[in-house]
């Protein structure tokens, strides 16, 4: 009976020890999985995304790489190698935005464009800045960085910061200088 009791204890200690080592191995795997979850949920390469409404193309987004962090508390999508977006109007003309880097904050609809930001409008006006924010839900653009606008007629405007609606019908510049051409007709 005593031998049987010692044998059961030995088997129990052996099983408990085996379980501890098995859990240690699983713990490392769980830590590795947790590290993987702290990165992007997905990575997309050579993205060419079309946004349509009622069968008509409204926008076309192109980028060499997109990182999707939808798994974060404050979700966002990052374009670390740059982005080019074409926005099509009803008359099939387009406005284009290009930047070296972009990040879209999903909860706020704020898009942060950085590095060689360039907007080319359908009428060939060109805006350049190093950073530009676009509030997609409000349709509003703004920056506190220096900018340059070249108009189709050759007029140039350099400024320190601005805010405008996305059609540039309303444009508020903090300070600016430039050359303007006025039609005297």
C-alpha cells in the first residue's frame, strides 16, 4: 500500500512538472502572438482602390503600401511610402492629391498628408505644402505649414497657413504674398 501511495505521488509530481514545462512553451507562443497583434492587422501592397457611388467612380486611391491598424484602440490606416488620390467630379474632371506619407484616422475622418504634398485641381491650379490635414466629414482642408499656390494664369501665392473647403470656393490664408494677375475687363 505504501509503495502504491509513493507511486501515485511520483506520477502526480511527474504530470505536474510536465504541465509546467508545457505551459512555459505555450506562454512563449502566447507572448509571440501578442507581439504580432501590436503590429498592423494587415499589410496591402500595390493598392489601387476605386470608390464608386451609384455605379460612378468618385475616387481612385493608389499606393505602394498600406498598413491597417484597425485593431488599435484609436484605429488608423497608414501609407508609409506615399499615396495618390484622384477625385472625380460629375463632369469627369478630376482633382489629384499626392504625398510622400499619409495616415487616415478612422474615428475622426481626419487625413494627415505629409511630405511633398501636392494638390492639382481640375483647372490646373497647383498647391504645394509639407503637411496638409483634410477633415473628410466636414470637407475642409487646413495646414499651419508654409504653402505655395500657382494658378493657371501664372499667379503665385506664398503663405504661412490656410484653411479652405475642399472645392477651394472658400479660402482663408493667415498671411500671404504673391503675384496676382487681374483681368481688367
